């Protein structure tokens, strides 16, 4: 009995437009991160609730200024 391994699939060559923008810049542009200061989220509260995919999470500030996220 013999087994054969299928040939590996090679990635398609980069297009001319892909070469014009460095890879790191393409990654950064597609994965933009939004930054929000915690004081804007909490205002005067010590805890807030976050609804994500139907689940409820709690984000709390400790007395030492750390954050705790619980489900």
C-alpha cells in the first residue's frame, strides 16, 4: 500500500499594487486599533458592563488602579 502526499499549494505572487506598499504598512492599515481613554469609559463609575456576542462582561477598576474583566 502506498501513500502519496499532495503537492503543497504555493501562494500566488504579489501583484504590482501589493509591491508598491510595504507589507507592514498593509498590515497596519487593515488592523487599525481604536484607543479609548479609560476615564471616557468609566466617567464617575468604578464598574461598567460590556455586552459581547450575547454575553455580559464586567470591567472593574480596583483601588490600586488596575482593571479586572469578568464574565
